[in-house]
C-alpha cells in the first residue's frame, strides 16, 4: 500500500492558506500591522517590509479590497499621511491563516523526520527517469 493511500484525500491541500494573505509581501504587511493595533504610517510600513511606494500601494489595495486592512488619509501639519490598520476581519483571517500555517510546519517537520528512514529499493518495473 502506498503512503498516498494511507493519507486522507486532500490531506496536504492546505485550503486554509488564504491566497490573499499568502503572498510574501502581503504576509509581511499583515504581520507588521498585527503587531500594532493602532496601525502604522505608510512610510513606516514601507520600511518594515522593504517595499517601494508602488509595491506597497498595490498590495494595500488588494488587502483593502478584501476587507483585511483599512486606509485612513490625513495630515500632520501640512504633510499628507496615510495610516494603515488591520480590520477586525483582517485580524481574524490572519489568525486563521497562521493556524493553518502552523499545521503546514508540523506536517513538514514530521515528513522530514520520516524521510530520514532508510529508503526501500524501487519496485519492479521502475527505473530512473
């Protein structure tokens, strides 16, 4: 019996890895905002995530359209400022995403440990590709 048949169907599909959140830059943005309940200024967020103005703006638009972040425009003196915050829905989705990611890491660790076992020879009829 193969290992695939021993696992439930879709065992490693990780459907909870929300594609909106899973992109590297957006994950960095969300992690930064999750640590600051009052939000972060655009310039601070840009530095924390090492993004250009255009990249950060585009990713924030995707997150805002998904209802995950809220954007507030204002002024400090005469200088325009943009404040970015995680919404309640965003915090919930982020925490759900992290829970699934933890299961991915646990599975990866188990797989790596199990992979150390001695490999059996190839079954009859198989040869290197």
